[in-house]
């Protein structure tokens, strides 16, 4: 028996009406994938974007699942051929909800970055309800809340001021108000080097970095995440970080975050903790240097 769902065009979300015994889903958001992994429910995944798997998910056996196509370009022909009960999407597919809804009801795993933990928890609970793992999700969310609280307490003791930048096709851009930056600063509590963060991106060149004077720079390499030419770390450190250190008369530390985790995934039971732990470890190392 198919799951009966109500789709709200206003909120573009999924409302569950009746649960099913053995749901089958196409899951195109890796935070949702790792949530199902944490809930021991990956067997319901019949297709996912195999060509874009983040590093931390590559060790799992996905032989039971088909390739659903690219993260931005799902294989609609394959969706037509499959019998599925629902589809989980990432923000990248937000503009295709109505198209995908023709194949199966859609759960949008997008989070509200201004109310991050509340929004992520809501998504996790909704997915758990679809997967018949509600009790496991409740327990996992308690553990997640506790883990984040412990990390927040440790980070609160650090005076390191950080800036989040993204690399794309040879360009470095500061993103002090991006979703990743809001998670690092607003959720985890890392001090923001940018005193008056502005929306959008800013070229992370020497004049800008000198004015912001960060103690720590977190780099998310989009190019590396999507399989393009990664950032030339040696060149950037030689041409940008070394002169920055000379101008500021201090050592600005640069941390290369796991690009496949931060750019391709996030917002799931496993990825939230992995991201938080990576930031905690970076601050601890920076403080000890």
C-alpha cells in the first residue's frame, strides 16, 4: 500500500498521513543518506547520486541501490521506471520539486540556517517517520544535542577569530554569511573575524584579509568536491597567506575542511557531528600551535 501524503505548495514540504511497512525511496541529499545510515535504514534507499558520494559515505555497500543521476540533474527516465514511495532532495533540487513530485511525493531536506538545529531536527524526525525509525531518531537527536553542547562549551573557551572562504575554479571568496559560516559561528560559537558580515561573497584577497585580520581561515574547496581542479594550496599559502602574515605580524592559520563533507553533504545525524568535530579539532590544534 502506497504512502498517502499531503504536499504543501507553500512550504514545499512533505506531510505524512499513513506509514508503510517497507518504504522505498530515492535519496538525493547526502545528509538524509547519513541520517538513514545512523538509523540503520539504508536498505530503503533504492537510488542515490553514486557519482557524487562524499568520502565518508564511500565505504558503505551501495550495490543494492541504483545511480539516481547527478545531484542537480536526476535521471528522470530511471525514476519513471522505478517503483518508489518518496524522494528526498537537497537544496540543489529545490526548483524541481513540482517536476519530481510527478514521480513520487518529495521531502525537501533543506534547513533554515537561521534556526539550524531546530530545522535540521524537524527534517530528521520527518525522514525517520517515513522510515519507521521514530524512536531511534529521538534517541539519536538526544545524543546529537549532547554532543553539540559539549563541543560548544569547548569552542567557547577559544579566542580564535575565524573566516570561512570557499574556493572555486582558482578563486577564493569569503562567505561570512553562508550556511556553513552560520553553522560554524552561530551554532558552534566560533568567533567571526568579520565584525560586520555582509550577505553575498567577497573576494578573499590581501586587502580584504588584512582588514578582517582573521586568526584562522577555514577553506571549503568546491572545485575539489565536484571533481574539478582543486585549489593549489602551496601557491595560495605562498602568494596570499605568507604576505598576510607579514602585514599582520602574526601567523594566520589555514584549515582545509573536508570539501565533500561541507560542500556535498551536511544537515544529517552523522554529518552534523562530523562537521562540528572537525571545527573543534581545528580550533584545538590552532590553540596549541
